[in-house]
């Protein structure tokens, strides 16, 4: 067992445990905090895979902005705990059985059919983070220029949509 | 040196936990968080592939996915706040106004 593999196993243990914590905790605030831990762990995976820019974007956008938005909404609504009301008693066992089947199937198909051959980057071949940033910037503004611009329009639409949805209409009753 | 298969298996497990969250939880916010977890699992697989193929395209896709997720969360949380204002609950079982 190399150090790399030990690190991977340790981190994946944290990632899976925090995902289960998100799934199982009754309080929505705890769920959000477990999800932040999961996102930070995935960011460390990105660093291990030689993607420092994506790792930083993950921490700032996901763990920072998106989860703060979630926590704001949870605390604003005060709806952190729901009463236990099981409408369909057979739904939970069926969902878990189907999910296990999905996991096995997806793993099997991805591992046997749809994967690139080879191992991931060795830690000896260090990625210079400025090189990574430069390469990504170059391809974002040349090959992927159109998707980049479309993304800016998408963000604008989302911003306008969120404002229109939450603002009070003029003349509406109080 | 970690085989790519390990990353794929981890990604599949995280994705499945997200699917299970969407299926068994009733709280709309937790369902939303599970969707974020699924997006993250797919991102992890894409970055692993880009690392093996020594190509930046996977990382660029992940960049776009993060941008789309941010937009989706902004609109989705605004919708949840609106639903809470009218129904006083974010239990998805309560959202059955369209049912005849």
C-alpha cells in the first residue's frame, strides 16, 4: 500500500460517511454541514487528481456560496425538522434495494466498458497550478468560448428569475 | 498510484447515496442537497477521467457544471421559499395541489 492509496481510502471513507450523515440526520442544518464536509473532501480529491483550479472553485462556489445559501434558507424558513409521516411504508426498503442495484450496475458498466485505460496521475509528476490555470483559461476562451458565453446568459437569467420569484408584487395585498 | 477504478467506484457510491436521498427523504431542502451530491459525484468521475486522459476538457465541463449548479440553486431555493410562503411547509407530500 502506497501513501497515495492510504490517503485515497481515508478520504473516501470521510466522503462516504459524510454523505450518509447528510442522508440520515433529522435536522436539516446538520445535513447541510455534513454536505459541506463532503464538498471539501471532494475538493481534496480534485487536488490529488491534479486539478487545483477546480478544487478552489469547488471550495468557493459549492462549500462557500451554495451551502451558505442553503443554510440561509433553512434558518429563514425555520423548517429544519419535519414530523415523521410515512405515507408509503414500502417506499423506503424498495428505494434502498433499487439504489443498491443501481450502484452495482453503474460500477460494473463503468469499470468494464466505459473507462479510459490507465491509472491516475502519480504524485511525482507535480502539476504547476499556474500552468493548470493558464491552460484552462486558454481553452475556455478559445475552444469553449460559446459555452462560456451561454453560461453567462444562464447566470443572468437565474439571477433575474430568483429576484422576480421572491420579490413582492406591486399592489399585492400585504 | 491509485487505479481509476477506485475513483469510479467512489463516484458511483456517492451518486447512489444522492439517489437514495431523493427517494426516501420528504424535506424539499434535503432532496435539493441530494441533487447537489449527485452533481458532485459526476464531477468527481469527470475530473478523474481528465486526469487519466491528460486532457483539460473534463475539468472545463466540471467548471460549467459548477456554474449551472449555482444557477439551479438560486432559482430552486427561491421556488422553495415561495412554496413555503403559501403552504407553510416544505414537505414534498404536501405539494399535491394539482392532484385532482
